[in-house]
């Protein structure tokens, strides 16, 4: 019987093997794995197992930390000003319901097959290798690119919060095109610190996330309180300019759904929780509570934030870039300092979303390595830390 090695024993054998490439590619692309195979043989390729140290409250914290980043401080104003008006509260509720339905799908797969691959593994056992590879490659690119942008955003928010120009924290590299010639030293430091944390221990990463998420929620609660305290109930129905449409639905029902489509981006992040399924103590109980519970909590927070902003300003006076900060900055009544507090809170949100995203991307790469789509080196789990150190360090 001819082996794979004999395919390259002579030029004729090589041509024969090359002619078989389309058939081999089609066979590999359409091959479908099974949940038992993913849980046993494929998982064993990592060497050591990931430690099951997470409980449902860890998953809730990771879900909240992954979703509630700085995006809500931007998308809320844009969606309210351009799409929904004061009815942005209903837009967030609709988007939250859609996110919850999607979260149910992730939950069902994660409970049935508690591995770290997330969407990659789910597609591999349903649609085959090619669909899984295509999705996994896009997910990895999405995580890497967005994490770089989010890390730079942390520098901007931190500089605004403490009143320092961020140009002092950026190093210019001569010879590179403008826009690509600056190294953000603060962003690099943040990524390196978080990489060390996620390489060291998943449990400690969860503790850090819980602390940062708790601080972020405190700042969000402060923003909600200030909005309801300093706002006016008439702003829910009365625009700043009398020539603009009035009422709670100034753009009609279609505007509410347009706003829901826009603010849905603020819910991105709960999918990363499903990649932690391999490290959950009791997947059947903890994953449904963790994934669905985090979406519900975040929906309530978003609706309260949207309501407080609608009470604070008429919808046609809301700043589309920084609605909460702009509502307090430049005020002569002594409340301008609130805008800096919002900047600090947004910085905590960026840290948590970056931490959860880095956890998720490493586990995606680890499982993709198990399937031999990328080198198996990425699949290795360290025997002492029980974390995918190689994937975490490479992507970090």
C-alpha cells in the first residue's frame, strides 16, 4: 500500500498526489466531527487538561465584563439622536431579547459539548471542517483587530479622565506611513499585563475581572443616578428644538427597531463566555446561568443608562460621540467633574472587555490547533497553569 511519504518519492508520484488534492480537500472540508470525538480524542491533543475552576458567578462576571465596555457610552447617544429618540430604552430591550435568544443557542451547544472552541467547535460538528475553519479564522482576526483598537481606546479614555494629552504616551517610529507610525506605550503595557494574567491562571483572571467589573458597575450606577437626579421628565417627550418631532416615539416604530439594530453591537461579548465551558465545574448548571444571566443583567443596566440619558437631555441635544461626558462637560453649575468620572468608568469597562476578549481568542486558537488547522503548538495546555499559554502569549 502506498503511504503519504511515497507520494514524494519521485516526480510522477508527486504529480499523482497533486492531482488528488481537490478530492482530498473536499473530503477534509466536508468532514464532520462528533461531540464525543471533540471531548475525547481531539481534546487530548492539548496534553494537559484545563482546570475546572469557574462557577456560575464567574461566568456572569465574565459575561458582564465582556459586554459592558466603552461602546455603550457611544452607541447610546448615536442611536437616540439619529434613530429612536427617548424610545432608545425600548430599543435596548429589543436588542437584549435578541441577544438572549442567541445566548440560548450558545448555552445549548456549550452544555452539550463543554469544550473551549465555542462557535468553531459547534460548526465543526454540524457543518464540517471548512465552515468551522472559515468562522474560526474570521473570529481570530476579529478578536486581534478589535483588541488592538480597544487597547488604544483605553489610552484615550484614561488621558481624558486625568486631563493629560495622550500624545505623550505614544512613540513615533520614523519611516512608517502616517497613521501607522505610532506605538501606544500604555496600550502595549496593558496588553502585556493582561497577557501575563491570563497565562498565569484562569481563576485569577476571573478574580481580576470581577474586581474591575464591580468598579465599572459602580461608575455606571453613579452615571444612572446623576442622570435621574439632574434630569427632567419632560425630556422624554419634549425636544430641545420645537421644530423637531416630539413625543416618546419621535421617529416612529421603525426608528425603535433601527435603534435596536444599532445598539445590538453593545451586547457583543457573551459569546466569549462559551469558550470557558471547558473550565466550568458544573457545565449543565453553571453555563445557562452564566451566559443567560449576564445578558439579562446587562440589558437592565443598558435600559437604565438609556433612560437616565433621555431624562438628562432632550434627544435632539444629545452628543452622538460622547453623550454622557458631553452632557456634563462645560457646565457652569459645578458638575463638570462628572465627565472625568465617566472617563474613569469607561476605562474600567475597556479593561474588562479586553481581558475577556483575550481569554476567548486564546481558547479559540487552542481548539483550532487541536484540529490541526494551525500548528499543534497552539493547542498545548501548560501542565502547571492549566491554561493555553502558547496561544495566549502569541495572540497577546
